[in-house]
């Protein structure tokens, strides 16, 4: 069983609306240590963009305050083992 497009859309909407702080924490916890330890890099706007039974993708913006540049990036979190149902995603 895989998620329907409607179920994926609802999960993403809910997580982005009610759990942005959790998404931010997930992004911070999955980035390489050298990226996190760079005090001039600021992370913002985490957004769950895809989710299925095998992985989730979170987009975010990383800005370097020293150079004034920003770039949209993402992290992909693989579920190991993959979840078996939408209920298990909760």
C-alpha cells in the first residue's frame, strides 16, 4: 500500500501548518556538523514537500549572513525500515 496523492497533500499541509518547529529540528538534526556549526548560516522556512512510506523530503532556505547569499535546499529522510501504513507515519 502506498499513500494517495490526497493523503500526502493532507499530511504535508498539517505538518507545515502545525509543526514547523519540528520540521526545523529535523532539518537541523540531519545536516552535516560543519554546516550546523557555521554560525553565519541561518536556516528558515522548513516545509514538508513530499512524504511516502519510504521517505520524507523537507525543503528549507539556508542563508549565509557573511556573504548575504541564500539558497533553497532540502533534506531527504529515509525511513529504515519503511513504514507500512499511513497510520504508522503518525
